[in-house]
C-alpha cells in the first residue's frame, strides 16, 4: 500500500509538471500506478501473461479481444455467450460493477468506480497488450 501511495504521488507530480515532454513520463507513471493497483486488486486471480496459470483468465492482450476467448480457460456460460469485446469502455463498466454488467459471471464483484483508478489500471492493461487496440478504445 505504501508503494501504491508513493506511485500515486509520483503520478500527481508528473501531472502538475505538465507539458508535452512529460507525456511519456506521465504514461509510465500511470502504468506504474496501475501495476501497483493490479497487484492489489487483480493479480491473485489474473496472471499478466499466458505462461502463468491463475484462477481467472490471463489478461495479456485483453484490450480489444472478445470476452471468453482465452484458449483452455473454463469460463462461465454467461461470459462465453456475452458477445462482449473488451474495449476500454467495456473494461471500465466491468471494473465498476462486473456482476451488474454481466449477471452470471463467476468473477466475484469488484467495485472500482473511481475513474482515475480505472485510468491507471487501463494504462497497465494497455502496457500488457502488444497488439494495437487503439481503434476500438472508446
Ligand atoms: C477473486 C478472483 C478475481 C479477481 C480479484 C479479479 N478477477 Fe477478473 N475474473 C475472474 C474470473 C474467475 C473470471 C472469469 C469470469 C467468467 O468466466 O464469468 C474473470 C474475468 C475477467 C475478465 C474477462 C476476461 C476474458 O478473457 O474475457 C476481465 C477483463 C477481468 N476479469 C478483469 C479483472 C480486473 C481488471 C480485476 C482487478 C480490478 C479483476 N478482474 C479481479 C476472477 C477475478
């Protein structure tokens, strides 16, 4: 938690520093903050790569992919049949209230409604997405 807070402080510092030269640094700070939050809130169920098994599906390359499509993962019927594509907007709705967004999912409820916290997690998810999901990002 201490590391998380200092990362948030760093992100705040970078925001107030402003300017386009800081854009890259700002994105990196968001990724760092997002990674810290991911470790607290998501990592115990979601490996960030496909090499590690976890209780939930790996979130590598999640942005832009169809829901329920990691090969070999035993999804709920609800998620598999949902037709959801994981745009950033869909991921925000999921983080805010996944069980309301998709009744029948077997992921237990998470309620991350704070848009800034969502921004950080999305920055991290973009960093573990190797193909370009930008065309469908909002
Ligand atoms: C307690 C374990 C647990 C936690 C914590 C958790 N998840 Fe999940 N997640 C799951 C499970 C299980 C599924 C599969 C759901 C299903 O099949 O209905 C899932 C599915 C997903 C999916 C759909 C993936 C796909 O391949 O379609 C996304 C996206 C996701 N979770 C994001 C997150 C994020 C982001 C966090 C942290 C904010 C998080 N989850 C926290 C267990 C968890």
